[in-house]
């Protein structure tokens, strides 16, 4: 295992555009670009949080890259044992809490940050949405991680109208 990168981003329903919006395609394209750049910089181990939305998009992109020969490993960090998730091409699943409890998501977010040196965040601090993504970015700032922001609001506003 070489360099480790994790991800954070909102669940799809939290974005202010409708399901199926082409804006999601713009975000996913940028995410793929950032993942490719991370691989070019020597990152070969990726931790995703297992939720729908940005975590799932990252997992899909990584799984596709792995299927096409990228020499990478993928870990899914789950907040609790029965958390519903896609497996994709994950090499490892880490369960942070056996049961769902009030702190399990925070523990998962801290786990990802504590085991990484870079985070790719689908997060726009000019349009913050309260929740785990904002919390995880805060943990990453405190830990001094390299942070690659995909500022979804400005990115999608420059490409398409709502």
C-alpha cells in the first residue's frame, strides 16, 4: 500500500437539482479527473464511505479504473455492520461500529481522515450543506490533509442552468 486518499460528498438527494440532472454528470466527470490525478501522484489506496451519492460515484469510477487495469486498492468504510451499500470492486470492508449508534457516522468519517493523506471532497464551502460531508472536511482541515475540492455549485452553474 502506498499513498491513501479518501472521499467525502453529499448523498444525491441533498443536492439542489433533480435526480437525473445533467449536473450530476458534470460532477462525476470532475471526480474521475481528480481520481486520475491522484493516481498520477502515486495514490493507490482509496477509502470510500459507502453511502449513495458521491461515495457511490467514487466507488463506481474506481471500480471501472480497476477493471481497466489500474493497480489500485479500494476500501469501503462502513459506519455500522448493516449499512446498505454497493460493494463494487472493493478489496476490503471496514466496519467502524457494529450497531447503528449516534456517533457511528462521525467515527466512520474520522476513520477515513485518520487513515488518509488526501481527501477528494465534493463540497462547495460557499454553499455548505450541514451533515457528514461538512464534518469530514472539518476533520480533514484539522488533520492537515491535502484537500481537493470539487466545488459543485460553481462547477455546475458555469455549465448548465438549473
